[in-house]
């Protein structure tokens, strides 16, 4: 009787039928997790690209606005509220149309997610078409526009499953005033 059971166990140990299915079943959860992670990383990169591009466009548009620089008096760090609102709208919506939809649906709070600063910098070493005073030929300070954008990443829940909180996507663009 013992030899019969021993022969059966020896035969089971050598039998390879179904081994591939067992191995695949063990690896499948890891493969699915890896695919979801790659997709999530791609979504994060796409959202980062959107905010980087929109912040850059907003800074460039603001740097060309004539309200930022007066040829007679030069640069002013006092920015009209309408220009701030216009720049925030461009950053969040990609257009001046306030009724347009947001580029990222949950990126909709200009007060906390878009920060705009203007500094007046000496033109020494800078080439700018707006720096020269037309009356005297002397140089005015040049406005430097900085637009910062941030938005929390809207993940699909994978990060919370592994105990991580979603990162905040941040970007900034600095643009020298170029006038019209």
C-alpha cells in the first residue's frame, strides 16, 4: 500500500500540467497593478503638460499687455485687477472667454491655484524693446511677470490603495515684458 501512495505522490510531483496556469494566476495581479500604475503616471504627465502650457501662455499674454508698462513712466508692480483676472482665465481655461470650460475640470480656483507676481528689474544686460525711454533714451526698469500654477493630481484611487496621497502638480513661468 505504501509503495502505491509513494508512486502516486512521485507522479504528481513530476506532472507539469496546469503549472503555467498557476504561475499566470500568481503573476496576474502584479501585471494589472503595473498596467494601472503606468496609466496613472501617463495621466499625471498629461495633466502636468496642460498646466505647464497654460501657465506659460498666460505669462506670455500678460507680458505683452500694454497696461503692464507705460513708455513714459516705465514699469509698475501695481497690476490692474482686470489684467490679473484675464491672466487667471487664460491659465485655467486657455482662452479669454470666461464662459469656456476649464482645461482640467477640477482646476477651477484662481485665487489659490494661480499666483501672479510682477517685478520691475533693471534693464542692465537685458535686451528689451520696451526698456528705452523714447524721450531721453535712458532705460526704464523692465517688468518681469511670474505666473505660478498648482493643482492637486486627480488620481483614480490607486495611490490611496497603496497608502499615498496624490501629489500636487506645480509649475511656473517667468516672462520678461516685451510690450506690443
